[in-house]
């Protein structure tokens, strides 16, 4: 078994946390060597004032220097460390300055995560921690939730398939700020939390009724603290308790004063304040479900990030992840009442074209996934209006949340869908111009294939299947299984071949 020592350093709203571990190629994916945490006022700065103040920048730099010495004792250079930042820095108006100052003064290069990236790593952590419960979880609806200082991340899972993924601006530090603006009485705190949770629940119910949720999986230090101090049943990598036990214990801990929290749980003053609010937020979400069981994994997003580093070595994890990404895209299609039969047929032909033409496009497996999602969602703009529906598809996709898909990838998918009909890109198309040169070429290559896959089901009757493709001299020949039906589409195919011939430099014949 091969081992590689690595580290994940997370700059969060209320703390800077370091995880050092050995990544393994064997059955045990990682072994934790160090797990350190130091408080920061970064979230309080940003959520109150919109930026990180110089004193807090200095405080963060000092903490990072301490961690730098610890990392060096494990033989790790700063450039070998994965440094990630979450909602507080993501929202800071001076985030670019912060990143540059940290790089100059410490050598650490920070990657600011998008909100959906946090969900991505959260999923990895859950999947690994609850392996022994996988059969139970796939049979029922579940909600995965984590409330941090600045945001609440939520995954809705319908019988093992991700139905929706969201990041909401509801966090413990934001609640603490809101409480300071009112009287601070328990009734006021509960009202603020109930109002904000109720607004979120209304949105979630439109995607998967929370009353159908039977299991709740809670991430985060607040839940782990509750589980570890209240003698909850422990199963190596997770705690398991009833929803009533969680609600009772969370209400009990929320009644502790800040001083009691500090003394009882050995936490700092900032965590003592936010812990109580975090548990009350989680309690409120649970009350909207029909769940009977709560799972609390021992792992955080940092362990999830570690797991993502070994995905390329674990085909089983890769396949499971892809399944959830496609399911997330499909749930968006259903939300906008897409023609699922047509979408599936175009998807199959798109993938066949991608695989058969690999010798000319030289694109990656990740590009294949983007092509698959674009094929599934290319027509969802019909929900708004059939005319110019390609433009509406672009708008819907670019403003939707697809599990494990980054902002740049989402824009690429939106552009691929837009160019499945009518003309190609021009300088007035903001999304296309947002992409860098390499990504624009990828969009053109994939949209050229999507145009062909779509026109082969022009009548939405699923009668023409792509069989194979080959190159003969300066022509690419695509073979199908229905020459008669194909003959009726000759003119449409010729029109849709324009981008293909422009991008690939071959004439196109479909037979």
C-alpha cells in the first residue's frame, strides 16, 4: 500500500482549521495525523462590514505561520498544501487583496470555493462516513445539512439520488449579528431563526417535500459536539440518534450561557455563541421533516476534500459521483417539464458521437460529462417559450444549481445548450465571452456534436440511433440505423452541420 502525506487548510468564517493526513491507495483511503483549529473573526468582519479588516488579516497571517511550522515538521512545503476558503472570504469585497497578502506573507495559495463546491466535498465526507448505512439510505429520502458561520449547505436525496443542492445565506454568525440588533431574548432568537428557515423550507418543498424526508444527516462541529457530549450511540465513523433525542439535546445545550459552554465543552467564546444558534437552526429544519433518525458523521468538509483527491484512483467512487451529478441535472429537467424521452435519446446519441469521434476532438472524460448534461437540458427553455428556447435554456442552466458542477462548467453547459440550434457564438453573447479561449473551443466542439444529436431526433420520435463514425479523406461519416427516416431530415442535417465543419475542419455526411 502506497502512502502520501498531504494537508488541507480551511479558512472558514469562525476558524482556520488544518488537517494533515496520509492518503492511501489501499482500502483505507486516509489516516488522519493532525486535526487542528484556531478561531478567527473573519466571518464577523465580513458579514457585518463586507470586508476583512487589517487586524483580522494580521490575525489570520499569524495563525497560518503557526500552521506553517507544523506542516514543515511533516516535511510539507506550503505549495503542497491545499488551502481552501468558504463563504466569509467568498463574500469579502477585498477577497483578492486578502488572497494576495496571504500569498506574499506566508506562501500559501488560497482557493476560494464556490458554494456548490462545498456541497461536493460534503457529499464525499457523508458517503465515506456512512458506508455501512448505504443500503438503508438509498431506500429512503434524506436531507444532508451543514450550518456554518455564513451559510447553510443542503443536499436533498430521493432514494439514493441527489434531487437538489443548495447553499443559503443562513449562518450562525449572521444570526448572532441579527440578534445583536434586537433585544436578544430567547423568543426573539427563535422568531428570527424560524422566519429564515421557513423561507428556505418553502423553496425546498417545491423540489422534494420535506415531510417525505426520513433520515437527516448533519455535518458540522456543532452537531459533532452535541453527539460527543451527550452519550449518543457511536459507530466508528458516525453517531446515530433519534430526531427527538437530537431536538431535546439541542434545546438543552442552547440554554447554556456562553460561560457554561466555554467551561463545559472547552471551546472559545466565539464558538460558544455560534454553537447555540447552529443547534437551534438545525432543530428548526428537522422539525419540518418526517425524519425518525439523525446521522452525524465524524468527518468534515476537509475529509471530503481529501477523498476527492483519491477519486481518480477509485472507479467506484467516480461512478457513484457521476450518477449523482446526472441525477441532479435530470431533476432540473423535470422541474421545467422537459421532454424526457427526447432528452434521453439526444443524450444517448450525443455520448455515442463523443465516443466515436474521440480521434478528432481529443476531449476529456469530464468534457463527456458536460456534454451529457447539456444534452439532457438543451430543450428546457421550452418551459418559458418555444420560440428562442435555446436562449431560455442558456438562462435557466446558467442560473441553476447542478451538484458538483463549478460555475465555469455550468456556464459552459449553458453555452453548449444555447448553440444546439440557430447561429453560433458572437461577441454580444456574455456567457460565451466570459469563458477563456480553451473553454470556448471546448464549447464549440461539444455544441457541434449536440446539434447533430438533436437534429437526429428532430421529430421527437426516437427513431434514429447513431451506430458509429469514421474518417474518410476530408470527410467524417456518421452511420445510423435508420436510413429511411434519415432521408427525411437531409436539409435539416445540412444546416446543423455548419458549426461541426467550422470547428473540426471536415465535411460531414450522415448515412
